[in-house]
């Protein structure tokens, strides 16, 4: 073989090797059946993927979730089908009587906490962004006088401003992306009548609140304190399993609105 032919052969071989190295980047990576099953399993566990949560349409994922649920609460991860356990814990330690008083339940879900308040004598309004959730409440409690209403906490709800003696908020703020926190907290605080109370039950962590990290987007202790808007102040904090000291876990905080 002459030198030129041999040189050409070497160059061709090098080019083939270089192409072979480049080729995998151009080809889609082969994903095995087992890997695909694992990815699908992970996606099924991640609500952001499962319900296509869109940061700009923050409440849109609740209706499809409730639409797949049944009247026994199957399909609703937060359904207790009885008084929320931490609210019950607070009620055991505190006398709450609602005779001649009004109450509002924010993000009422399947309605059990509204019924608890009705049984304590309050005249109760309870709202949720999901129409299906509200319909399920009405079906579950046909005898109840609670006004179950479809409404969006992010909308202007001026008819309820300073209108309620007792407002209950459990886990709604943390179910919506962090960029809405100030609006949500402010809107909830605005429902409390002068001299009335707001009970907030929230999961707390010191981690930075970022869209990527939720749902839920746990509140920091400072976010809980941010309810001290519009004349509210902290009246009581009930510790639950050392959450206050650890600054993690669930905070149960009672706020009082100034009486003028
Ligand atoms: C995590 S769940 C908590 C439900 C209930 N408070 C409980 O503790 O069982 C949040 C609830 O808030 C409702 N929600 C979410 N965004 C809302 C909004 N913008 N306005 C009213 N309700 C909303 C959801 O549909 C859901 O029922």
C-alpha cells in the first residue's frame, strides 16, 4: 500500500471514530420500559405534573382534582371526612361558642369544618374555588344551613370585608404558588370583623418558598406573622408537637382584630 493510500485510510478511520462520538448526542436516548415505568410513577406522585399546575393560573388544578373525586373523599389528598385534626385539637383546648355569631371557612374543601362550626352555633359561610367541591358539600350535608359558595380567594370579595366574627383558614395559602402569598394573606385578614378572630392552621418550614418546591408551599414563621395586617394581632399560639420551638411542623395561631 502506498503512503498516500495509507494516510487516507487513517484519516477515514479517525473521522469515523469522531462521528461515532458525536452520534449519541444526535440520537434520542433509548429509555427502557422499566425506566419509563419509573418516570411515570414519579410523575404520578408529583401534583405539579399530574395536574399541570400553572403558576399563572394558580387555582385551576383544584377543579380537575375534585372532578375525579367521589363523595367519600377518595381522590382528595387532604380530605379528613371529619373535623380537621389540628382544628379539633385546638377546639379541645378552647371554648368556641358561635351563638349569634358569623363564621367564614376559607377553602372549605369537603365541608366538615364548616359543619363543626355550625354545630357550635355559628351562622356559617364556607367557600371554595372548586364548583365540584361545593356541590359535594351540599350533597354530603343536605340538611345543613351552611351557605356553601363557589368563590375565588384571589378575586375581589368586598361583600365579605370585615363581615365575620370567626374566620378559619386551614392550608389554603400553602396550596397556592408563593407569588400570591401577600394577596392571599391580605384578603383573608380583610374578612375579619372588628373585634373578631382568625384561626390559621399552616404547615411551617424555614425553607425558601419557591414554585419548584411545591405544592404544598409551606409557610415560614414570618409568613404566619404576616397575617398581622389590617389591625390583626396574635392572641394565641398553640404548640403542636414542639412545632413552635423547631420552627417546623404545624402552627395553630389565633389572631384578633382590633375592636374600634
Ligand atoms: C389543601 S386544601 C385544604 C382544604 C381544607 N381547608 C382542609 O384543611 O381540609 C386547599 C383548598 O383550598 C381550595 N382553594 C385553592 N385555591 C383557592 C382559591 N383561590 N379560592 C378558594 N379556594 C381555594 C382548594 O380547592 C382546596 O379545597
